[in-house]
């Protein structure tokens, strides 16, 4: 079975909306490229950036985990301060 990828609009800061679309579409993979990627904008709009870049990514990850869907999350290296020589990827989700 060959299906085409589809791009959907959803407010990822709203877990209920994320879960609803996941249930409706029943994807096998979710690729999350949503972000406030402009560093200057993220610094000026900290609450918006946190909502999308952290809460939103977490909401998508939780919904994918709940429905056992593969989740691909793309990010930038801007989260690293450059002071450490080696970074460890942590699989545990942030607790809020």
C-alpha cells in the first residue's frame, strides 16, 4: 500500500487537538518540523517559542507514544551552549 504524505494544520500547544487529529488520521509516522527557529524571534517571544518548541513537541510525542506511532522530531543545534564537549540524548519526556 502506497500512501502519500499529508501536511496538516493543528495547534500543537493544545494536547486534545493533537490527540484528536492523531486518532482521526491514524498515521504510521509523524514528522514534526514545527518550531520558532529564528533565535532572535524566540528571544523576543519567549512564551510563544516555549509553547511551540517545548510544549507542542511534547504534546505530539505523548500522542504518538499513546497510539504507538513513530515520531520524528527535527531541531537545531541552537539549544546547546557550546560549553560541553559531549551531549547525551535523553529519551525521557520533560515533566511539567
